[in-house]
C-alpha cells in the first residue's frame, strides 16, 4: 500500500498504468480470451492506493459466473505470460498485481 501526500497523484498514475496494461494484454499473443477476461476483471477491482486486489479463486469464479477451473487456468496463463504477479498464501485469498514490460 502506498502512503503519499500527493493529492492522489499516485492513484492517477496507477489508473493510467492500468489502462495501458489492458491495452497491452488485449493484444498479447500468448494470452487467450479467457486469460484476458479474468485479468481485466481483476484489474478493474484494483484500487489506486493499494494497486492490487485480493480474491480467492472460488469468489472470482462465482462473481464471473465461471467455473473455478476456468479461473485457475486463466490465472496460471496470466502468471506464465508475465502480465500479472500472483502472490499465493495458504489459507488466504491470492494477491494480484499488474505486470508489464513497460512498468
């Protein structure tokens, strides 16, 4: 979590990076439509202060009306393509952060 007295400048910068990430991810040759869909869903739930989000696979599946297997495969694909950092902790929801070559 970022703590700055910058009148929201860090958040504005993050939202611009998030927009650029979506543009990059939607044209990334290694990403399937499934991976982009899950990645975009996660990116829209990241806020400018923390610049990440925390969701379990079952919750993502439930909210997207998809199977947990669909979400697991998509998250693995996002991680393998290097466009999302996934921090897994046993017994806790995963933490998701955007990654792209230009960040």
